[in-house]
């Protein structure tokens, strides 16, 4: 059977704080009373109508079936990486950040025929670490050099998102852009807690604009078909390449890597965690439509709006569901279910109604039965959205914090606590 969800079910109406405010477009729905009634596909009922009641049935039948649907209808199928990916350490220091960190800068070179693409990874590890370090792997929006003022970080040479405030002029990085996104990265906090941080400028993998898929790693492959990788799938593909490298680095514990992303890169982290079971933990920060929020709610950003504004993010087959979300054979609770039983954390912000915080919570709620089937506690006994700034942490974690669409120290504190709970004892 399917999950029936709508205004007629009071116990599912987990009310948000009445003080929600945002500056997002007024013409889109922010009224819970106007959320349409809908049915969610049951992740534990296979396409042939048979119930999935054992872990073996999930792993052998239903999980591959759901994964294939997301590949075909939403994100697109990704190719195998080129056979000749070469990793080169460009720079390293054992005394970075006033002796607090080991810094590495690694370049992945990909080539097919005469074409080449370079992807740079910035890595910070605690200087006093004993043995391989559990690490957060992330993508960033404006270049590796923007995550910290460290003058040794190599300036990105890739096409950039233009931003005077971030020191990006004419789509190129300048010295003025160093550290301009540092407030989002909590580098010192992460190192103090005994974790590493690795980050890649997402434009190294695929530029974030509708270029007909002619640049970034797409330049190495034929133009995608309707069911092949859009940019989100491409960025996720790049994260898996980084994990390939981590498996060769003795200072990184590649079995304890948490993939984390914010906004469109939160959508990416979820897809990366769903596809690549080597990721030990997945974190979605304010990821909204196409990420952690249920598409069928049509609250805030919708499938039609996201496909119109960002036609390159998803595969072309996803266009079929513009204003037609109920016809899609999957919804985002099934995406989170693909990550089970590995821990996943979903985070929202009260001022970010565009990303539909309630829809993000409900995604975790409706993924929980799969987690329980696989022997975890899912969301525990949580049946309603927690209060502001009060995280819940089980196999599925969730919080809604005060503030806007951003990554804050509060978020990182929660992610580190969640990692302590799930990664510290997972060796």
C-alpha cells in the first residue's frame, strides 16, 4: 500500500514555529493549508506489489529497483570514471594553521584521448592525530581558497560563480576571495574534535550553468541522453572519485568518511550517499527540492521551478514531472532509504521555507521504516518535528535551527556530535 498524506491526517501536521520568515518568492506556496493531498510510494512495496519484509529482500530486490528509478527519472545515470585517473600531491605541510593541521592539496587528473580535466582536493587533518582520521568530504561554491584565509591554498583556476562579495571578478578567483566563505566551514572546530575536512570546488567537476554539458568532466564524454547524468549526478560522481583517492591515503580513514553538502550540494551529498555505499555517513544541509524535501508537497521550491531555473541539475526525464509530482515513481523519502542502514542527518532552518523544512523532516520520517527493517532505530520514537535548536539523533538525525539558508557553527556542532555517535565506534 502507499502512504496517504494530506490535510485530512492531523497527526502528520507537524507545525513549524509561527515566526517563520523568509525573503523567497511570494508567488509560491508557503501555506500548509494549500499543500495538496498526496500518496507517497511505499519503499517497502516492490514494483510487482509484493511486500518487502526482510533485509535480504531489501538489499537484493527493492533497493536496486529504487536506485534504478532515481537514475532513470531524476538524477540520471553516470558513466564509469576514466581508467587513467592520476592523483598528484601538489603541496603538503605538517605545520599548517599555526601547527594545528596537516594540509594536503591533491590534484586528480582525468583524461580521455587528448582531453584532460583537473579536480583539486584541499585536505586538512588534525596535526596530532594518531592513525587514520575520520573525515568530512564536502563540495564548496567559490573555490577551495574561500574556506579559510590560509595563504597557501591554491587559487582555483576554474570558471567561478561571479560574486563581488566573494572576491570573484569576471568569473575568476582573486586574492581578495581568500577566506570569504570561512564562516560556513568551522575548520578549527572540526580539527579540534579530531576530524579531517576535505573539500573540492564543485566547478572543477562541472560548471554550474546550462552549457549544454560541454565543460568540466562532461567534456570527456558524449552529450548525456535523457536518462543520463545532470550536474547533481556529476558532482556526486566527483565525490566518489575523491573517495577513491582516500582509499590510497594512509592518513585518511576511508571507511569513516562523511559526505556533507549545503543547498544544491546537499542534494548532491544525498545522491552520493545513496549510490556509493562506501560513504559511512551522509549529511544534507538545507537541501530542499530534489534533496531532502518531499516533492509531492509542492511547498516552496517545486519540481517545475527547479527544472526551469536550473535545467542542467537533473536528467531530462525529470522534466516529465513539472507540476506532475504524483506521477513520479519515487519521492525523496526513498532517496534517504537508499542510504540505510548507514546514518543520515537532515538539517533545516526556520527562515528557509523555500527548502520546505517540514518536507525535509517528513522525508526522514517516511524513510525510517527501512532503517528499522535493517536493524537500526530509524528516527527513534520521534513523531513530530523537534523544537528549534533541539537536534534529534538516532540512525536518522534531524534539526531545525533558527536562522536562514546557510551553514552555521550550530550545524557543525550537531554534525560533529552525530559523527561522534556513529563514526567513533565504527572501526
